């Protein structure tokens, strides 16, 4: 198990390294002179020179990369050109919105999807199953940002239960903060929950057809006991992979949803970085997002091995 | 064999949008480029079947041309994924366990770490937003998806005796991949293709919505929605049509994909008898 | 113990069982034999009340004075695992991969409320010891994937007998196992029947297994019992024609006309085939695995050479090397005076063809038979102009109508597919055909026909065969010489008759002893 974790960790580090090279190449090498790019056509040569100085663009590509990557490792993400504050500080602020939002959505989608999927599988072929399958089909087809707009229209504009956007900050109280994140989290969670419920259903149906379920029934377990004790854990293995994959969709989805609800999260920060051509911010944030995705993949691999003894001794 | 109802419903919906998109090349009720401020924010009427937006543009015409944008982006993006991803997957499966296979699969994992939106952000940050960049972003993300499906399907075929028989008949790995493997994973690829197609439409809408996709004046459903959002209090109707169009088109494609899978899955076929 | 009376089952309107009546006597072994699709397994599932959805059942299954078909599900759950246990054919998939073997055995006790968790584990350890898996060598914390097929079947048996049921149903319990493992498992079942005084319903396709195990036998065909009775008298008498046919097919000996020996066409010297070890990280490799070790032999034109061994002994690896599909790491394979390997010239390659085991996986489902059979023409510089005629000719040679060539493979039965596979091997007019378990997946009556075909073709086309099989009786019937393979090495080789009558190597003796057979004297009556 430890050996497995170590080899996975090694491949995680390798992926991060390659990803950082790709990001660095796209942002700092392809545009030619990033400083001139950031300042636009009308910039004075002095301003460009000053920015070049600040960004350390006079060194070789390799030293620049090392400086940037080394900085990322030590938490020094550079100073934002537009905000004039360290990017790390901006990130720390924005994470307070983005991380709770992603987790809220993940929990919501899992808590809804797993029981729904199990019920659909257990009552396969019934009216309830068809109803659930139809609803999830619809849930997958709805773009989350449009669903977010509908939520605003119904719950903010018409019913006035929630505000249409903005975030009061956690200082205003946990409950107030959660409330502000509820509509965004629901909007994010709906399509993911639909996908997850379908995966749960088909995985469970698949495992229920396995030979060991028949063995369990021959031992005297009832259908329900066989499902709960034998099928569920095996069916959760593929579901786990999907939950891991969904994390990256939630992160990406959050960029959009934060824009719908005017939430001061990472997504809006990236977006502002792009419109203001603040490459320093964009570069660091993209790296951070990729890091988060790779890290979650790693954690899922470990969880996978914990759930499936066949993987533990392999590799 | 019975054709699943989902396949029929899905095919009808998808064909409808395809026809609408093609029709928009020769005819739309009104010119989508013409701004007609005097007719702004009209309710549906005999002239403007679905009403007009804040520039007085006809919503129906915008929707028709928007369907074209959506379909074009999704088709090309799926095409990129298939043209690059399928050969990679075939090669990886044919050389299973080799260094080449390892490199292809690790490369896949790496691309998976960049969700299409992140790729779009990277590209846009440097090259500026455009429909082409949206296609690239979605297309790049599709490559590992198809590579993985292809490799998985091909690997299970490579263990079968008919592949061995082909090798005994002196056929090389490339030839076997094309003659024996590819035709037998085609249904897998078609099903995955419809799924990626509908995901592509959703992704295009999302990118256009945040301004990283098709740029004005090209109409697109995503941007229609972002423009409608500013008027959600005064004209919520404008936010309805493009959203419904996206839902209907994606739903159609997904139903079609499900139906095709039911039709081609040998296990289901046996159950049906 | 259990009496089935007029048991009928239909699934979605299709009749699977027709008025089956079986008596399972207490403390005795009842054998249920039949070919695939005869309804053997369905009978067992009907007794257990585990028929698939959509099944309609009528008749009675009496246990004492209780009709199991009317018993409510709750009560059936109390009976299953407690009074009736069951084990299945596929030990590789019959156990839950994510639970330890100890938990799986203990579960039987726990769900029936017969023991606390701690007691259940103790009893599980006892039962596992009893079936040959003592905890000091096989801790309860083992997972199924850490055990071999035979060991897993032992776990399944321990699970089924944990509560000492009155009846154990064993559905093809040894079909997926090697012959030596099969003998051990059958011995174990026999011992358990005596010790626990339980009844055993043994379902199998193998007459010889039943002959050695059962007190009573019922022969099934197409959902009906055609003959039943005490084992020995039934075998001696064989009143029903189907039983006779089944028996004849089992003992079938194709007529062979030995050809005069000629020059060797295949010559192996010290052949070694190694697989690279599992990949570790991006660059590293584990230790290589030696699947074939220093194998040498010669094959003469017109000769049939048998190769027997259990699964994993390297038979298939050796086949692939002979076919020139994989490189060898040591020694040399020569055919037609050329070195065989991945760069063996195509013209010579067409002289060695192959027939595989699985008639369902041997053909690309999207091609028509003509294209399938003609595929080896790829070995020729240009496909012959009379390709269609050649295909028609070989199809006729294997006893099929040439019209078959315009059809797809799914339209054919397993036996017909194996004929098509032979046709494909014949199309290039080869000198040598490798038959890799070519009849193993077939029912006995079909197998007998294919064996006849193979012998006829040998005489007609002057073919050499390498006949690879795990089934000793088949190899004995159709080969001139035989080699016994174990762990990558040939441990014994010689004239078939001699090797079987006077085996020298202990492993050969073990194999022969483990092979179930019908006692000779039971057969006398019919030969007379």
C-alpha cells in the first residue's frame, strides 16, 4: 500500500513538472515579450522596461522558469500587475469562497446522487426508475450557468428567498455565507449529480449481475442484504473515479458560476486577469487549478486502492 | 431488432437542429446583423415570432444562426478528438506495455489535468478570445477522451483469437488495427462521439457565455444568454429561448447516444432475444 | 431429502425444464449429467429458488413436507446456506473480490444468526482448515485474488458447508479447474459427504466424473430427464439411446490410418521463451518470467504429436513461438529448414496454420465467412484468382455447404464455427496445423464429430498435427506421440500408447491417475 502510494506520488510530481513547463511555455514564451503584451500597444518603452525588470524577463528562459516554479513551490506567486498586491494574498482571499463552493457542490451532488442511483438500480425497470432516468437525462442537458439564471429568476427575483448574487464574507456569519453560496452550489451540483446518479445506477446493476452476488444469495442473504453487503462496495469503486473527475469539472464550472453570481472567487480572479491581461495572475492561477486537479486524481487513486484490495499489491 | 424509443426521439431532435442550422445559411426571418433600435425588446408577434432583443434583433433568427455556431464548434472539436485521439489509442493498444504506450497514456493523464475551460483560459490569455480558440480548447480536451476509449476497447479485442488468427495470416499490427480492431470498436466510438458532441455544445455555450468563445457579431447561444442576463429583470423571456435550445439539442444528442449504446451493446441485445 | 416432482420452468414463455422429477436421497451423491443447454443448472436454481427474473415455474420441490416453490422468500433465505448450500462453476468470480475469505465464510454463520462475529470467525477458521486452507498458511485476512482457482473453490465449499447443510448442490464445480485440482476437489466433496452425512447434487457434463462419484444418476437432455437410476446398473445397461450416444461420444476413438514416417518438418532445440517482467515506473522492469524452458522436439510429416499439460504450463506460449508470432530468447525453432520467428517468410508461414479453442472469439463478427476463411491468402504474394472456388472447396472438405461463405459467423453453432476455423487453417494447403485446445469448448457429441473430421483430413491432405490439450483422453485417442509439459518444461515424451500405459515421470502418473474414467468392466456389456 505504501509502495503504491509512493509510486503514485512520484507520478504526481512528474505530472506537475510537465504541466508547469506547458503553462510556462504558453504564457511566457509564445507571446514573445510578455511585458509588452501585458501593457498593450500604447505602452511607453520605459513602462515596458520597468515591467520587464519586475518580472525578471532579462534572464534566460531556464532561469526564469526556475525562478517562477521555485516561487510557486515556496508560496511566492509574484505580484499582480493590476492589483499591485502579491498574487498569493489574492489567492488566499479568493480561496475562502471557491473552496467552500466546490466542496458544498460536491457534497450536495454526492448526497443526492448516490441514494437516487441506488434506488433506480434496485427498482430497475419500474416507473420510478424511468422517472429518475428521465430527470437525470434532463439534468445533464441543462447548462449550469443557465440553470443558475433560472434559480436567480425564481428564488431571488420572484420569491426573494436568496439574494441574486454577491458574497457578504464569512465575517457576516457562517449561516449568511452558506446562504449566499447555496444557489451557486445547487447550480453547480445539478448536472454533476445527474451524471453521478446514472453512473451509480449502472455500476450497481452491473455488480448485481456478478457471480458473487449469486453466491451470497445461495448463502441465504436476502436481496437487500446482498445488495448492501456485497454489491454496493464494489459498485462504489467506479463511482469514486467519477467523483474525482467531477472535481475538475466543479473547479471549471465554478469559474463560470462565480461570474453569474458575482462571487469574489478564484474564477472571477482568473477572468479579471484575462480581461486586464494580467499574465502574472493568470499563469499562477492556472498552475494552481492544474495542481488541484492532479492532487485530487492522486487522492482518488489512493482511495481506489483502499477500496479495492486487488490494486494494493500490484505495481 | 427493436429500435429503442430513445434513439428515435434523439435522432428527431438532433436532426431538427441540424436542419435549422443548415436552413440559416439560405434563409432567416430577419437579418441578424441589422440593428433595429426602434424595434427593441418587442414581445413575440407576427413579424418577430419570438420577439426581439435590446438591439431590435430578431430572436428566432439569432437562434437559427446560433445553432450553426454551436454545431460547427462541436463538430470540429469532436473531429479533432477523433482524428488525433483514435490513432493514438490504437497505437497504444497495439504496443501495449511498451514505452510508447506508457508515454501516450501519461500524456493523456496530463491533458486530463487541464479541463477544457482551463485550456481555453490559457489560449485566450495569449491569443485573445475567438470561436477558433474555443474549438481548439474543446478539441484538445477531446483527444485523451477518444484515446482512452479507443485503447480500452482495442485492448479487449487484442486478446481475442481472431486477432491471433490474423497474425498467423501474416498481417502486421497496423493492418490488424485497421481491419479488425477499428471496425469492432466503431460502435463504442460512435456512442462516445455523441456524448462528446453534446459536451462540446455545452462547453461552447459556456465559453461564449463568459466571453471566451465566438465574438460579436457572430450570434451564439451562450452570448445571447450573457446579454440576456443583464436584462433578466425586465425581459426574462430573452433568457429562456437560448437556454431551451441548448437543453433540447443536448438532450437530443444524449438520447441518441443512449439509444445507440442500447442498440449495439451485445449484452442488452442478448437480453432482448 | 429433496424430491422434485414434475418441475417445469419456462423463461419468457420458452420452456427450459419439462416435468423434471428427481429424487435426492439423504446422505447420497446424486449426479445430474447433460450437455450444455440441457437445463441442469436451471434445475439447481429452481430448487434454490434463485431462478432469474421472468421465470415461471410449476410442479413441486418437496423438502420434507414443505414445497419449496410455495415457500415465502423470507423462509427460503433461512433455508439457503443453512439447510441447502450451493457452489458454482467459476471460482474466479464466485467470491466477492473486496472481502476477505474469512469474512465470506463467517458471513454464512452470521446472516443465519448461528454465531456471534467472534465465534463465526473461529468456525470459519475451522471450516477453512477442513477444506485444506489452514489459517497458518492461508490467514483469514487473505483476499480471493491472492488464491488460485482451486483454492478459491475450496473457500466457496467452506462457505457452503459452514452450517453443515443437509444438501450441497455443486454446479460443475470442477469444470474450470485443472485435472489434478479437479481430483482433489472431488475427493474433498466425497469426504465431506461422508463426514457430514449430507446429500450432494453433483451437476456436470462429464460422465466419467459422475461414474466415479455418484450413487444415483439422472441424464438430462433438452430440459427432460431421459434416464435415471443407480449409477452402476445405469452405466451397464444404458437403456436410453441418448445415454448410449453420450457415452459413445465420451469414449470416442476416431479411426486413424497411421501414415508412414517421413522427414521432420519442425525441429525445436532448447527453445526458451521469456516474458519481460511487469513494468515498474516509466523505465524499470521486474524480473523476466520464463514460460518455456529448454524445449526440444521434432515433428515428422504426417505425424500427430500431442502436447498435454495443465493451465499455465506454457503450452500456449510454445504455440505462439512455433507459429512465429513471438521471438524466442534461446534455442531455435526450424520449420521447412528455415528459422522460425517474427521474420519467418510468409511463403513458408502459410505451411503452418492454427485452430484455436474458443469458437466464439475466433472470428471477426463483421466479416462474411468467405473473407474469414480466405484471410490466410494474405500470406501469398497475390491472392489466387479462384479464391471463391478455393473457399468453397475447403468448406466442403470440412463438411459444410459452400453457401455458408456468404453468411456471417453469428449464424453458425459452436461446432460449425470450429469447422470454419479448420477450413481457414486448410485454405493455404499447409503441412502442419496446430490444434490449440481445438475441441475443448465443445460438447462431447460435437467433439466426437470434429475429432473424426480432423482424422479424415489428416489422411486426405497428409497433414501433421500438434494437438494441444489438457484433456488426456482426447490426446490419447488422436495422437501418435505425446509430450507432457509442466512449468515450461517437457517432463516426458514418447509414443502415446507407451506413455499412457507405462508413465515414467511422477507428474505424468499423477495426471493419469487424476483423470476420471468410467470403470472398464461397466463397459463390457455394450462392446459384446
